[in-house]
């Protein structure tokens, strides 16, 4: 299965769009017509063929362009990639996890050969051929986390486990929904979640943390989170908010279908073997409103979810300025028919 | 006392003498001197093993320093400003021995800086005993230019480095010893709500 990688941009002229196949495989996050925070964690089991859950690490048509966007972000702001000194073993663990998974599931694009500590990595889409010694930082052009995550879609945080808590002590964060690694690095699970409304009082973080502290090697888990983004901009960081914030005022009834995107994060967690750290991957998928409504069930359902969303959540997610225009657009695609349970499109 | 409604903000439990410590290393600023006096007055055994650092800050002219000196601790370092106090503390931390307990009292920004400095020297931040005294002013890092602005009493305020109008978000980094400042008029430039004095 060879992926046709698109040439597109996530800034300036915003040429990003989804192919019809990418629309059908979009990880739509609502399994019913309403949304509220919950401890929505499930086993990260292989899902349906061609879905984003088919393989542990999903590579898709946006891969090459997303990696170019990441390189641009890092050039402007190196603080998006940081690692505290005690995380180096976890960095190597992460490199192994990503290379193994990519090479196993996309052999046309990636090859990994291992001979003891002597590894050889080939990344054909990005034109990289690298021999190195596993565990020897001096044999790679960048430290291992940075090296491998410049070649893998999704943001990554590495969490150290100690004192019955998880500590965000390393990460590569260039496609975030408005939070800062530079500010949050070194915080624990409760601290970095501090700004989230309602969920603390619902006991969600307490239960989620307890679950994660017992995460077993070889039994990864996943969850979906979502927000919305005006223009297909991957780098919606707080660092650059003064540059992209004004996008939120540009939505009109005429352009909403093209400008407003549902942004879904497929978040997966693995226990790592050598370091006992946890890796948290945050893979962002975006879909324009006029792409989304090509799946009738999704148009109906997103209309109802967005219309009835609690104001605290709408504010926190930054939707307030363009919510009404988006709901009005979606209303035209909601005939009031009942929706089937579950995430997936109805058979045609 | 500061309310602990912000989950990323530390709780300042108040100074309490650690009877088992071999050394007491005490840093205070401004009104923090009063917390140190409350903890150490009459504790002669502890004072014989204590090093005190003090910068008068906003309490200059109130003779707090003289009262601390009168405790006659083993070591007393009156310093003119916070930065000079932190320099001195750094030197002391470099040679601090096992069994040293660290205490800090004063404004939140000062506590944050001392705890971050101690952490950089391998001290678990949770082990530092802290007490908030004096103004509620906040130390704020601009998330855009990363510059720190000291003694922020109102939100929004102007970043002292890049000049953006920032609101103070309820999010605190222990590593930086600072709250997060975020551009308040990013969406509609020039639409700036009136400043409110929230942190006096
Ligand atoms: C352990 C790895 C995790 C990391 C590194 C992480 C990180 C974050 C961060 C940085 C934020 C943004 C906070 C801000 O506004 O500054 C966030 C939001 C959130 N997190 Fe997590 N998180 C993790 C796991 C989880 C889990 C297991 C749950 C399960 C319930 C969860 C639930 C949430 C929710 C509900 C939000 C608010 C999202 C929204 O409304 O858009 N997180 N997380």
C-alpha cells in the first residue's frame, strides 16, 4: 500500500485539504449527539483496515507536508522541543517504538535493520538514510527524540513516573491546541491540566491518572480529544497566538465551510521498556466543514454537539466567536433524522 | 493566605521548624521577615545552626532586618535586593550539606525564584518550607517573548519586554516560578478590557 503524499501548506496560503479517502477515514470523535468530558480511555487495539487505528502509528497523505511544517516551527522556536537530562533513556525507547512501528507497517516507505546496537534506518519519503549506534547520541544528527519525531506525524510528550504521579519532562510539541511545552515542562499530571474547566471537579483527572500509573508494557491505550481551528493551521501554539488569534474573527457565513475545521487529536499512551516512562502521542487530524458534511451522519451529529455544547467548554476551546456561524452552517445539513450509535459513517 | 484554586499553583503551608534538620537555611524578603521571627524567636538551638538571608524589598524602613539580626543566628546576610540575595543563596547552596532544610518567606514571586534555584541544586521543591507574606503581586512570564515581568498587580498589563498587552492566566509554573501571560487583544487588536487591580 503506497501512500500518495500531498504537497500542501498549513500556514500562509493554507492549501491543506483531505482526499475523499482521507475524509472517510477521519477519526470522527462523537459516538452520540452530545459531548461532555469523560475518562474516555480504551485499549489501543488494531482497528479496521485503512482507519487511523489500523496501526499503532498512523502515517497518512499529509506526512511529508506536516514534517516540513514541523521543521519550520522548530527553526523559528527551538523551545518547542525540550528534554530534561534524565529523559535520555526514554528518548531512545521512543525512537525504537516509532521506527519499529513505521518500518513494520509501512515497509514501502520505511526500513529498519538492526544488528545488535548497529541500526540502519531508511526513510524514503523524506530521503533519509542513516546508520547509527543505538544508545550513542553522537551517532545521530540530533538527540534521539528530536531525530525521530522530526520524521513522525504527531506531537509527543515523554512522562517520567515517580512519587505516584506523571511528570512531563520531555516533548516535541509543534502542532498543539494552544498549550505551551516550555511553560508546562516539569509539571505533573494535575498541574499541567490545571486550566481545564469542570473536569477536575468531575474527578476525571484523578481517575485517569490512577489508570495510567498502572499502564502495562505491550498494552497501549488511546483516547480522542477535539477542538476547532480556523484555517488548517497546525501551529496553534500560545507562543504564536498573537499572530493567529485574529483568524477567529475572519469567519463569515460565506466562508465557514472552507475556513472552520474540526480538529481531532488521536492520543495514545505506551509504557516504555527501558525507562519505565510513558510516551503520550497527540496526532492531530483536521477536516473542513464542507468536507465533513459529505458524510451525512457527521454533519447532523456535529450540528447537535456544537449547538448544545456547554459554554465553559466552548470558551476553553476558543470557539465562542465563530460558533454561531458554524452551527448555522451545519443546521443546513441536519434534517433532524436520527443518527446511528458509534463513530463510523453509515454504509452507503 | 492565598486561595489554592489554581491546581498548578503550589500551596504555601507556612513556616514550621524542622526539629531534625542539621542546618536551617532561611531566605526572606520584605514582610517575610515576620514569618521568620514567628518561627525562630526563642529557638536558640535552631538559631545556632541557622543561616538567614534577608532583602527588605517593599518593607525597607520598617526595621525588620534589625529584628532578624537581633535573633543572632549563626549566619546573617542582609542584602540590598532580591538578585543579590539570590546570588548569595546560590553560593551557599553550592556547599550546602545533607540535612539542610530550606525555608523561604515573602511574596509569591520571591518564593518561586528561591524554590526554582533550590531545585536547580537538586533539592525537591516539595521539601522547601514556604510562607507567603506581603503583597499579592505576581511574577508573570510572557508566553510570546518569554520575558519575565515582576510585581504584576493588575490584569491586563503591558509586557515589560515586548510591549504586548497580556492577561494573567490562572496557570503557574514551578520551574519558572511564574504565572503565564497571554496576549489579551490577539483576536481583535486594540480591544483591551480595562485593567483590574487583582493582585495587591
Ligand atoms: C498523560 C498524558 C497527557 C498529557 C501530556 C496531557 C496534556 C494535556 C494538556 C497540555 C492539555 C491542555 C491544558 C491547557 O489548557 O493548558 C490537556 C487538556 C485536556 N486533557 Fe490531557 N493530557 C494527558 C492525558 C489525559 C488523559 C488520560 C485524559 C483523560 C480524561 C485527559 C483529559 C484532558 C481533557 C479533558 C483536556 C481538555 C481538552 C479540551 O477541552 O480541549 N488528558 N491535556
